C-alpha cells in the first residue's frame, strides 16, 4: 500500500476536486450571473451522474445570456434611432 492511499489529506483532496468539478457548471453560471440559474442548477443536479447531463449544464452555463444583458433596452430611452420605418 502506498503512502498516498493511506493519507487522509490525499483522499480529501481527491474528493474535494471531484466535488468542485461536479458543480463547476453551477459555479460558472453564478459567476456569469446567467439568466436561468435555476435551470442550470436543476440540470447539473439531476444530470451530473450521467454522461450527457454535466456537459449540457456546462454548455448552458457558458451560453445563457447574462441577466444584465437582458435588462438593457435595445433603443435609447427617448425616441428611436433615425431611419427606422415610420420615423423620419
């Protein structure tokens, strides 16, 4: 038996690394302030043990729009840009 196999710190490091890797999509979504955080958490929680669930949650965490991007109005606050149909 190796010294590593009997070391408590070795096993804590391995388990901690795997746990961090498992919740990585959720952490990325929280840091990015993704719009549908609950969906990403749900897919990550339910699909973490499968082959397809974890990558799906990771892709969603990286591609979902941020909440602050959705709050910005598409036009200036007063009026519309020049040249739009129906506006001089």
